[in-house]
């Protein structure tokens, strides 16, 4: 092969490579700009369920929300799990603060 043919092939290869890299950059940019719209689920209000599951690991705001949903009649049971412990456990604090009836509708998991 002559050097002219090799130079032409190299130019074509570099042009194709540039085109592919440009496409990937544009595609990635568009994807990142709109990824939130692809991943976000539409907001909708709470629906009735068999049980309200309250995950621990926060300061108790989830417990309050779960108990409010229970009081509004969205479920017959509450499942509390992973609530943090302190001087007085978060679990006891929020249950004592918000509830006045027996706790037979609350299931506790450690």
C-alpha cells in the first residue's frame, strides 16, 4: 500500500472515531439532563393498604407520618422497624406522644 492510501484510511478511521465519540458525549449529556424525569415516579397520594411500614434511621419524622396515616385510616396495622435507640428510644417517645389507645395494632421489629 502506498502512503496516500494509508493516510486516507487513517483519516476515515479518525473521522468515524470522532463521530462516535461526539455521539456518545451528546447522548450522555442528554441522558444526564433528563435522567431525573426517567427515574422519578409520578407523585400520588397515599392509598389504603394492609399495613403501614415505617423504616427507622431518622429522627422520628417517618414514625409521625406513619402514625398520622394510621389515624387517617389508611391501614389497620403499623410495622415499625430499625428505630434508633437513645436515652429513651425513639420508638417509645413517638408512640407515647402520638397514641392514646393500646398498641395491639403496632408490630415492632428489632
